[in-house]
C-alpha cells in the first residue's frame, strides 16, 4: 500500500511534469501548418528551417520518410493536438 504524500510534493511533481512539456511556438506552427491535411509533403514545400525541423521531429509532432524523390514529412497525432491548442 502506497503511503500518502504531502500536498506540497504532489504540486511539485505536477509542476515538474508541466516543465518537461516542450514549448510549442510560432516557428513550430509554421512548420506544421502545411502538413495539416496529414498527407506526406516534400521537404521542398516546407520552410527552410533545419533547427525547427529537428525540434519538431524530436518532439514527435511530425515524422519523416525517404523516398526516391527525396525526403517527405507528415504530421503525427501529437502534432495535430499541439496545432489545435488555443494560442
């Protein structure tokens, strides 16, 4: 049986979980907006922002695949959730 934890500890844990959630900003929004229909999109149709692309991939908001024509991206369910949140 788990011992009861003080309310202070519970609120600290919740605060730490909130801090771990990556910040979704305007650059991320601009990267994901062309992927809104959830189809695979060529890298040439996305903004040329390698750092933002890496951050969006790392956070699991979009996924990548290589094809004969080049690299393509599409938005994940997590990306759609972030894009749908109020600003």
